């Protein structure tokens, strides 16, 4: 089968700069010259150390992960953080002298976290400065300890970059350094805003992205994404597509002649295999391909292969269920399960509404988007059932909104923009900046918001299709 031909390229095109925790607790970027080592401490506790490959490294990032084995209640986050901090402060104190420490509440990878900034002298009197950051995901709690020698600006910068790349319960590190926001980086948001302002006009499939033999084209990426959408019955968001495009460019530039040919041409042949033949043959190809690629992406992500990480993250986010909508679906094809991927689509849809109704794209920062994303996840259990249902089906609804917007006249877009502005205001996203302003009560996501959720649903549903069609 043609799908099998891509696997050697996925395996061979590996890089050492990315690290994905085998248990799925986190991912980060490792600086050049650094290595990693992991220790299983038992009872679900593991330690992974990242440091320079020298006898006495002056910079270090160590991650303690406690696997809960079940969902962690938000109400437990504070207690978990305090336990981690007290334990680690005790360990550090027993091996040297803590000269100063200050605890604060921060946002880390878009999540609430507790941090202790400290200075420390080891037993030999060498001074270090750093911090302990404790953050909890859905099923993992982790403490990130980052430190470097006082005055060592190089390693202080490196540990900050490692922290900035840290992604909780993801297979893909955050991109964009300190400006990152998981999928929602400054670059991805800029690209999405450009798409909105260009009415979602797609490049020609033959548009050359990188010249070569054969050249990498827009179709090379779009065909491959369509293959994954068919295999796993998912819809990529705009930011996921842009991330895939970036990784294809990266690995095309790194690849040999065989690797370039695979990236440039494989998507088209795979798509042909999945869309021709009898219904039985197409389904057999889909089932076989799903197994092959699931294994390849999972293993490739753990090896640090860039576009395997993007694909595996896109797939696993859809399987990471956060809640179930209390309202029963009334339209064919709707579901009640709310996944992490559905929340990502919701955030893209809100960003689209923000830009489409004329608000400043620059005010919608990655940090603000991740803050609202976190608030939505925390508020899911108390949301109005209609709004829960909208989030559960956000990929379809957002796809429909995009198509309605692209096909609409100036008058129709003006009417849509007014609806979008009302939606944002009622959902509690303030006109003075892309942030929660507490509107609508209950964190800005209350029962009253269901009226505008209905507007979004009814506007979009009839036109809802995957973006790739």
C-alpha cells in the first residue's frame, strides 16, 4: 500500500532539539549541546533532567512529573503546588543555602501555576539563581526547576528558552520562545489574521512554497493534511495547518533527494489511494492507513520528528475528552463530547470573530488567548447546555462560518460582523482588549450567552464543511 512508503522518511528525518515525555506529560525544546536523562522514582513519579553535556554543567532544567492516573480536580491544583514546593525547598535546603526566595502565582503554558524565584549557594559556595514552577494538567502534576550560575547570561537565557518552550500534556513544544502560546503563537495568529483579511482565499495547489527537485508546493501540504483528516475523521484548524506547513518547509530543507520527493509528492498519491476504488476498498485503505500512521506519528513524536509531533498532537488532542455537553444533539453529525481539539477550534473561531468585526488583531495576544482558553475549560461544567454543544461541534461551526464569510457580500459581512461583535461582548471578551472582562456572568460564559451561540450555530451549520474541500 502507498501509505507504507512514507514511514522510512518519518523515521529517518529525526532531530534532537525536541523532547517529548514518553508518558505524554510534557514536551519542550532542548538547546544544542544539551542532553536528557530520565529516572523512574516509583508510584507514578518520574524525574527528567536536561543539562549541557559537560562534567559540570552550569545550566539545568529538571522536571518532576507525578502521574495521577485519573483526572485532577482544579480545586486540588493549589494543594498540589504547595506540596511540591515544600518538598523541593526542603531538598534544596539540605544540600546548600537558600539566600532568597519569593513565591507568586503566574501563567505557565496558558495555565495557572505557582512559582518560587530563588537564589542559592551550593556546598562549595557557588551561587545559582532560578525558579521552581508547579503546574497541573488534566492527569499530570509537574514541577519545572530551572537554574543557572549567577552571572552566566548564556545559560540564564537558555533555561528561559527551555521554560518558554514547555508544553503541558502535549507532544509538541511551544514555538516562538517567550511569545509562544502552544498552537497560538504570534506567527500563527498573524497568519490566521492574514487569512481572514484575505477572505480565506487559498493558494493554488501548484503554488511553490520552496523551490527544489521536485518543489514543495501548497498542494504537497494540503493533500497530506486531507489524508490525515480522512484517516482520523478530524478537521485541522488554521493554526494546525500553518504548523504543518512550517514543519514541511523545515524538513524539506533538511531532507536529502529521497526525503524531498516524499514530502513533495506523497500526499497526492496517498489521497488518490484513499479516494478511489469501491467503498469497501476505500474503507480498507483508511483502516490500514490509520493504524500505520497512528504508530508512525506516536513513535515519531517521541523521537522529536517535527511534523510527526504536529500530527500526533492534532490527533491526540481530539481524543483528550474534557467534558460532555448536557444538551442532546439535534442535527445529524453533531456530538456531545468536548475534546481539547474542540476548545482549540472555539478559540480560533473567537479570534476570527474578533478580527472580522474590526477589532485590533494586535490586541489578541497568545497569552490572552491561552488565558481565555483556560477559563473556558474551567467553566465547561457550569456552561449553558447549548453553549457546551456549540463548543463540542466548534470545528464544523467554525468551518461553516469561514465559508459563509468568504462567500458573503460586503453587506452580508457587515451583518455578520455585528453578530460577531455581539457574541464577543456577551461571552465576556472585552472590546478594550482580547481578554475576559467578566461579561455575562459565570466567568463570561453564562446561560445568556446561549442566544448568541444560537446565532453562530444557525449562521454556520448549513455551510459547514471541512476547510480542505
